[in-house]
């Protein structure tokens, strides 16, 4: 089956008991055991819930893995996956990771005696050079947030297998519709399902999928032990989002590409980050390993003052901390997604004070362009200076 069909009919497409077209919300914390010598599939909802189980099966099918797991948030999924490691282990991590991931690695995992080295994973030589005798895993986020750097997944996975390392990939931006890291050699895929998979700005959730059963058993032990599970109602909301994922991304991605092309020609914009642009450094790699470029882009207007002026003047996008929703969302990474990252670290990664991230929604693209045009054109009228002396379009 193709993706859209699989999302609707691949697994858990209806309730096997009643035939209901939607898996019910089993709002129960515990389950009656008819026979103490033969316990049922479910006993306590932290360990398993039928609604959550349906979602976990669905994401495993879509990612091509063996076991799926639903967590209380994207960070709950990420932090739980990192619990696969022990004191004394070393992990190579992409330097361009979500700010919350950076905070967890530098302020929480470091206290547990687990060492992390941040590298530019777009350079496979840098990845291999960072490997030490105690290295146990590689953590990737591609395209990265918010500058959309692209890592060659297959190449890094080959390096990892040569050194017997675990590869974990945050696949939030691409979703299993556009990119399947497990097929390229990864061992674990992670999602903030709050974003495109949920898709409606109404649920906080995280998902993870393991490639093999043995690793799945390890992650289930951690999920059950730590208890950061997704509730039944939120599981149902995420499943609802999965059903329309392809249709939403098809529209949003077309809109994002049009907006990126338009922004790359606007005199108020110094730089555009979108892998769908042929001028993007990672365009060819992204095209080879994914079937699409997604609905997220970033653009630099030169200074915080200019960025604030844009935020103050846009009328259609909401200005918020998130992405991947039916409505277009504008974010300010320096004070939102990457606020937990020190300014000097943000600067190293190209997260400037003039950077704006845009997640295209389902509005009419022409309406979005007109709104962005009036906001960006106002920068010239306001005579707000640009921090940069030179413009480059990527």
C-alpha cells in the first residue's frame, strides 16, 4: 500500500469489537483480570492502553519499524531514548539540534556521566573523527532546526555500523511520509508528534520507533519504568492527525516552496533556508534521501528590530512556539525554540537575531504572500537598519 492508504488502512483502522471507524478512547487506568494465572494483554495503563497501543502500532507501520512508542511529549521521547545509554558512554550529536534537546544533553545527561560531542554532521569525516573508544551512539536531526542543514543519513549510518554504534534520528520535520531513516540504516526514529503528525495545535505528544525487536524491548522497559506515556485521549488525537498527514503536507509543502522562492528574491531578506531551493547546500542530498522538502523554512531579515517589525505587522500567521500545524506559524528561534541555547552557541550555528522560522499551513498561498509582502515592505519605510553588510541567498 502507498502511504495515504497505509495511514488509513494499514493497522488499527477500526475497532475490532464494535466496528467503529475510530478506535475508542479507553479512558481507563486499570483493567480487570479474569484469571490470575492468565493475565490479559492490559493490566495497568502506564504499561499499556488499547488506544495508545493502536497509535504505537500505526507509527511503527508507517516508519517501517518493529515497535512503536507514544510518549507524553517530543522531549519525553527524546530523553527516554537517551536512557538507552549508561554512565561512561559517549554520544556524537549533530550540532544543529532543537534547543530543548541541547538543554537536556548539556544540563541533564551530562550529570549522569554520559559524554556528548557536538559536530557538524553534514561533514561525514567530522562524524567519524569524533568517534572515541567509548562512543555508543550517533544522534541526528535532519533537516536541522532552524537552519535546515541536511545530513547524509545513509553515509552516517554506514560509519555507525562500522563502529557498532546506535543511530537515532529526529524525523519531526519530514515525518514518515517524506523520509524513512530506518530504511537508510538508522536504529531509532523519534518525532515530536505535537507538530506535523498531530497537525492541529491541540496535543502535546512524542513518538519513537525501533528497527528491531530487541531494541524495542529495551525502550519499552524504559517507557514503562519512567512512565512518561501518552494519555488515551491524546493518543486518539494523534491518530486522527495521522489520517490526514499526507493531504496536509502536500498542501503545506507546495506553499512553503512558493514562499521560499519568493523570499529569496525579496530585498529585505538576506538569507533563505529551505532544502527545496536548488541553491541550498543540502538540496541534492535531501532530494536523494527523501521524497519531499517539507513545510518549514527560515529566513533572515538582518536584526532583531527588523524581525520584531515583521512579527508586529503580519496578520495571517500566528506567532507561536511550534510548527507543523494547519495554520501558518512564525517563530523567533533566538527567543523560542533555541532560547535554552547560550547566545554564543546560537551564533556558531547561524541562529542569528534576525532569523525567523516559518511553518506553512493550509491557508491560500497567495494570501500568505500578500501578508508577508506588506510586513517586509514596511522595513524599508521604517528605515530599520540591517546588522549585516552583505546579503547571500541560500
